[in-house]
């Protein structure tokens, strides 16, 4: 009686293994993309929270609260 695996059994098992590896790598890539998006949203929320706290700490007579267009000045830009 022969012992071991046939060529078909080996090919089927390698195909299933390859499918599992490719599926898990796709999940990892998707998770990495979701993590990057979540980090970007978190940084935006932190910046908005900082700006909200800054504005709420101002007195009502502050020049930053005067009506009109406002914008943050970026260094090096006019």
C-alpha cells in the first residue's frame, strides 16, 4: 500500500493555503487603510477641539471675535 499524498491532494491543499494567505493579506491592507483614515479624522477632531477651546477662552472684547472674514495665517504665505 502506498503512503503519502497524491499530486491532486497536494495541489488542492496548496490552493486552499494560498487562498487563506491572500485573504488575510487583503484584510491586513484594508485594516491599514481604515487605520490611516481614523488617524486623520482623530487629528482633525483634536485640532478642532483645540481651536474651540481657544475661542471659548477669549473674552467677548477680543479682536479674534470681531465680525468679518478670518483665516489662519500660514508661515511663509502672504
